[in-house]
C-alpha cells in the first residue's frame, strides 16, 4: 500500500498537538483580558479615556498585522524554531511590561510588544514542514479548534482570573506560559529536518496580486476585518453595560459561560446543514444578518440587563458560525496554488480589524457615548451583509493536497492530462518545485481510489 494511504504518524500528531498549544497560548494572552480590561483600565492613570482603552485593546492587532508575514518569511531563511523562539521571547517581554505597568501608556507598550511576537505564520510553516500534504488539513483543523476553544474559555474564565489574580496577574501568567512554550518548541515539537516553502500554508508575494484582485476573496477579507473590528469595539463598552445592569466584573462569567455553551449548541447543526446540503451561502448570510441584529439589539437595550444578555447570545451564535465558516470559504474559493497567500491576507485583515475596532470603538465611546459604538458595529455588519448577499455561492468542493516527490516535465504533463478525467475532480494544480499535487474535488463521490492509484504510480516512478 502506498504511503499516500498511511495514517497520521506519531511525529505528525506530536507536531500538531504541540503547535496547537502554542496557538492556544497566544489566543489566551489576547482574549483572557477582553471581557474585563475596560473595567480594570479605569483604575490606571489615563484609564478614564476610552480612546486609550480601545488603543490598549487593539494595539496587539497593529503590530501583529505588520509583522506576521515578515516573521513567516524570516523563518524560511533563518529557520522555523529560532524565529518562533524569538517571537515568544518578545511576546513574553510584552506580557511582563503590561503586567508591571502602572499607567495605561505602559499597558499599550506591552500590548504592542505582545503583538510584535507575531509567530503565527512561522508556526503554520513549521507545521507544514512536519506534516505530509495529505494530512495537513487534519493538523490545521486541530489548530483551528484550539483557537476556538481558547476564545470560548477566555471569555468565560477571564472574569474569574480577574477576581483571583487581577489583570496584572493575567499578563504575568501569560508571560510565564510563553516562556514555558519555548521549552515545548525546543524539546517537544519535532525538528523539521528540511525547511521548504509550502504554497498551501505560506504567503507567496508572487501570488499576492491574484489574491487581491479576486472579488470573492475581498468580500471575505472585509468580513473578517469587520467581524473582529466589531468584536474589539464592543468590548470597550459591554463590560460597563453588564455592570450597569447590576453584575460586577468578577461575576461576568455567569453571563458568558451559559451564553457561549448555548451558542455552540446552535452553531454545530447550522454548519453541518450548510456543508452537507450545499447551503453554506444561506447559512453564512443569515449569520451576518443575525450579527447585524445583535449589534442593533445592543444599541437599543444596553440599559436593560436581560436585553444585553439576549443580544450577546445572538452575537455569539453569529460569531461562532462566521468564525468557523470563513476559513472554509477561503479554502473553497482560493486557487489551490495561492491558498497560503489567501490565508495570509485573511489573517492580516483580521489583525488590522482588531486594531481598528479597538481605536474606533474607544474614540466613539469617549466622544459620542456607548450606544454609538454599537451603531458603528451595526454599520460594519450592514456593509458586510450587502457584500455577502451578492457573493457567488461557494462551490461544493474541498482541497486535497498530495506529495508525490520530484516531478519531471513528462510526469507533470501526464498528471495534468489524466487527473481531470477522474470523477469529481474539478481542478488540478501541479507544483513540480514542491513535488506536490493540489486538487479541488467534490465533497462527496469523487474517485479517490483512482486518483491515489495514479499518484502512487507517479511517485514510484511508474
């Protein structure tokens, strides 16, 4: 039996688990403070200025967006692990600066340093080095699940940590965990042996123009920008809305925990329905519409405690659906050879959204009041709703990538001629320099056995 049919190896599993833990750590560092930071900031000099509070929340995103792709490119030249370790050191330094800051300006500096440890692209590239192409989707899914769980855990646990150790303690804990993560990278994560460029996982500047000219990808990039801009803007205000409703910051978990659990219960069937029935656009557009309704609900009920709770429930249902479906849509729409580039632009858009939303939300809260912040978020969602309603329904395909080893010109021609003949194969891309074949195939019913047999013949020199 060909190695194309091998199960996930122990080395690949170890790589995925260890690197997923690194991603989860960084998400904890960003999100644990999110539900309570605005309350803590009021105790610091400058904390009465909501603009500075928003800047402190969003500054992480600015440096992250600026340095994410450069860190990934540096890892191609300098090695994955050294770049990741440097990034974790910078992240830890920023955490300790924020922990010991006695002014909001000091926290802003710490958050900027946290974001400057922008190792996401380098970690993804290392994962690509350590996994075979045909197993990489599973490994990426593990990382995606870890990020989602980290976000949910942070919102529910953040208020409890705030009560136990305070925001400085959360920052210090994050710094210590970052230093421990260096030991994980050094001693638990396998060494890659050989570093190579992976078009499905890394940004390629040569493909950037194609990605930026694709209107369907631009809609999705606006979506992730707007989604996270609204998230950061609203959390400048939401903690105060809950406090005004009679719930002190240390007990906000009593709202977030049940709301998150209930929202997950609704998210799963919605996504299954969209994927299995080919109704992903309908589910997606409905989630954007629900997000718009949630923001309008917050704007009109922020003085009513249970109105805020109901709007937060709608928000998290929509957020979880959108956060899960957006990467899937990128994968379906992006050209296979530019998937890594498309994800790089997508992730950068997300980080810029965090910064923009924090600053805009803080400025609006400071100068125009809390209700205007939610109106601003609703405006972002309304623009997105118009764009999403006009999107082309995504093809019912998935991307499959296989490593077949060095390819001659003759082998490349054979693959390009023969692979499209198999049932369910919609598009074929052969990357001789990477020894890889990328296929867009039907979600069900494609001739996987026939494709694997042909690839086995090619990889074995047949």
